C-alpha cells in the first residue's frame, strides 16, 4: 500500500475520518479543492498596521473609516475626470460618515430622488472595486442581512450590459420608491469600509493620554479580523485589572497628568471620589504646582478649581505610587531595581535629594504622609484609600471584558507574512547579540523565547488554576514590564518619573535607551534579530512602534536599509508638538508597502460639513515586482495544507479506506 501512496494513510486515518464529516464524499471534497485553489490566485488582502493610539478614538475611527486614505485613492481612480473634486469629496465623506452626511444632504438637496439615484450607482461602483479581491462567499458574509441579496445583485450585474441595465435600474428605483434609500446607502457605505481593510494589526498602546481607549476597544469588538501586540501602556492597564496596586496607581496618575478621567470614570466606572476626598484634605495647604495637569491647550482649558483639585489628586496618587512600587521592588531584589526606592534618598530635614554622594535641589519637599524614618510605609488613610481603589478596579466588569479581549486577540509578538511585529524592543547586549533575561527563579530566556515566556507569564496572572506563588509573581511582574531595565516593553536604564516631578536638575531626568534603540539602524543587527525569530524571505521586516518618530526634526521611520519600520508617529495630541505629525499607518497591499504619514485630524464635524479629511502623505516603502496573491501569504500556506489534506481524503475515498456518504 505504501508503494501506491507517498505516505502511510493508516497513520492519519483518524484525522481524515474527522475531515470526512465536513466533506462526506468525493464531490464535496473536490469542490472545496477547486474553491481553495481559486482563492490562492486572488490578490493579497490589504493589511493595516497602527501603533500607539493612546486613546485618540476620533482620529483612530477616521483612519479606519478612510482606510488610511485608501478609499479616497480608489474614488479618484474609479471616477478620474468624470466628476469634480468636490463631488469626490462628497462621496468619500458619505462613505466615512453615512448617517451624519445624509442628514446634511437632505437639508441641502432640492431634488433628493435624483441625488439618491446617482449616488447609489456611484457607491455600487466603489463597492465593486473594493470587493474585487475577495471571493463571493467572503463578500456575502460581510453584507448586512437586510440588503445582502440586493447588494450581491448590484455588484455582479453591470449596466454596460443592455439586457441587464433595466434590471439594475429597477432595483435602484424600487429602493428609492420604498423609502429605503437612506438605509441602503448606510449599509453599502459600511460594507465599503469593512472591505477596504482585510486585516488590522495594532502594535500596542491603546491606553493612556487620550480620552477614548474604551471607545477604541468597543469599536474593535465589532471588527472581524484584528490582532494586537501588547504595549507597555496596555500592560499597565492589564496589571491594574489583575490587581497590581502599583499599576493601579500609575494608571490613575497618568490619567490625572493628562487631565483625562473619561476612560477611568465614564468608560470603566472607577470611583475616584475617595482619592479626591483624601487629596483635598491631605494637600489643602500645598499648592501642588508641579502637578498641574498637562492639557493640549495648556492648563487654562480647566477652571482654577478643577485644576487645583486635579493637581492635589495627582500628587496624592504619585506619592502613593512611589511607596507601593518600593515595596514591590524590595520583594524582588532579583530585579536589581532597589535604586528606584526613591523616597529613602530624600533628606527631609534639609529638603534635598541625596544619591551617589551628590545632593540635588528639590522643587518641593512637602510630604505630609511620609514618615522620614519609614518613608515607604502607608498611613492608615492611604491603606484605606488603596483598598477602595483596588476594589473599584476589581469590580469594573467592562474593564475586565476589555482585558479579556486583549488577551484573546493579543500576544507579545507575531510573525505575519514575513513581518515580525512587536511593540517596543528585543533586549540586546552591547555587541548586538540577544540578551538573556531572568524571567522567574533564574529561568533565563532571550529573543523569541523571552517574548513567548513573557506572554505566558502575563496569562498566568489571570488564570485561577495557576500555582498561587507563580500567579502572585506574575501580578508583580507587570510593574517590571512597565519600568524594568530589561523589559521588552521598556528597555531603558530607568523610569525617571520621580526625578521629573521633584528634582530641578534636568540631567537627573535622563533615561538612557537600551541597546535595541541604539543599534536598530544597523541592517546587520536587524537581520540577526529576524534570523533568531526564524523570519524567512527576502522581503522580511521588523515593524514596531513605542518611540515617537520626530519627523519635524528629520527622523525617518524606515531604518536598517528598509528592514525596520517604526510606525509610532504620535497619534496622541500630547505628542503633536514634539513630533510635528499625528501618526503613521503602514499599509501592505498586493502591490507592496505604503507608509502613510498623517497630519492632526481637525474634527468629525469638519469632516462631515466641509468634507475635510486627514491630510496624509504617502511614501512608497517597497513595491513588489509582481502583484502578490493569497498564495504568497501565510494564509496561502495554510490553504495549500488544506488542499493537500483534501487530496489525501480523496485518495482515502477512492481506495476504500473511508466510505462516502451521499
């Protein structure tokens, strides 16, 4: 028998028997083989890569709606000189915001029926174009049930065919006559948005700074195909949800620092009244000037009373954070972070900071909750406050739901279509070789294994059946991932939060970057990392974010001779003045890579009323000599394996190993 066939079919008979339940006879197995072979020859779907969204929901939503300018490009290609630019803008805005734009149109148009007729034809043309690279089955699955049949008919019938022109015209007329034009337009616009992006990759940092992280996650909940490589700010919120008190303090401190309490209070129902009460009483005589929040337009955006309360809360949670962090650092001397037990370095009588034999002037030395003899000890009121904050995070059902989403869709790294994706860093030695890191109890890992084991550690913190000691360590380890020198999400000498708040000497604020950031311009170093992660192909890349690209000072996002792409251009408004831009999106379609640089988004209202779009500059990063097919992707490799399995099933049917079912 083995001479007749290239492998021992009896070995895999159990698997083939299971497969036969889905394809019970030769006819159905053959049909599936034909279907899969056809899919392999379709153009590769468009992948979008975004990083460091930092709660900027409005900008993120618009970038998804316009597919990083891809829809605008298609509208220009489809209609060319047929219609004016103003009409093209109207089509694009309608696709992005159909409900809101329709309301404006109905107030402005004198002949609404004619407008409906023309616009539906135009939207069908756009939908036909964006759906052309997908199978009819995939397109059908993305259609709304109410209009699935009608949209399919309009997509597959063309008015150029005189026999079909009246048929198509009749469908559109009936949509209008029955009063369903608005519903139909909204439906087809949403289909265009969905089909313009085949897969979405988020390279970390959904949380912090901006006000809409919870809204971003709500939107992703409705998105079909997306993944995330966790960022340091995501890990901070995951740690808070897991019950790490230092992470809880950091999350609240960052929210207060950027005057952004919407995510905490409105998004997740975190009760900050105990903190406000504690802060007003404890710091009633302290001006807390160094804790005035950062806002995009300066502190004048807040009234004096709000700014004062926010500053008091900000200081209260910062001091609590430094105490709690120090306790965790002391519990884990193996982290080598005892130098970050900063409160013990303050000379409270002389009001100076003493470290390394040097004295540093302090901006303020008002610490009513600190006992100089035991600076890291929480007061009774602080203990009670910490219990309440901890409880509030533990009881937030929506927060835990979103964290479960991150766990189910995410990991520390991913390898997709010859691209290595991760948020921040791969720890390296001075010579560029992979650095071994002690993850837990002298278990040292590096490179890919370090990323994998770190991901497993994170999951351990959320698993009730984990070993209690290991689970507690995993919860503590969120703090190391946030600020540890060898953390794959930080990779700096230290996090100088205390120094920035309290010390006047700016030299003390410096955080020396790790070797990955120093060496990543080198093609040799990047090739070494790609080899270590077993990323194959001549067109392989590393794609990550984390460190904003300072485009205004001439920094380039493409490094290492095109093999490394950094796509954190600063979605967050807090970065716009520093970077000069408002984020990058990397688009990988069937013809190659395009890097889209976005200018700050004005507002959704401007986009709807005036047809403004995010102004984007597209760089051609890398184009393929020939158009890539599904066969050239990871999905293609998976489909080829399925075809091979189905051929084995055909062999089993035809040689009597498995009986067909009719």
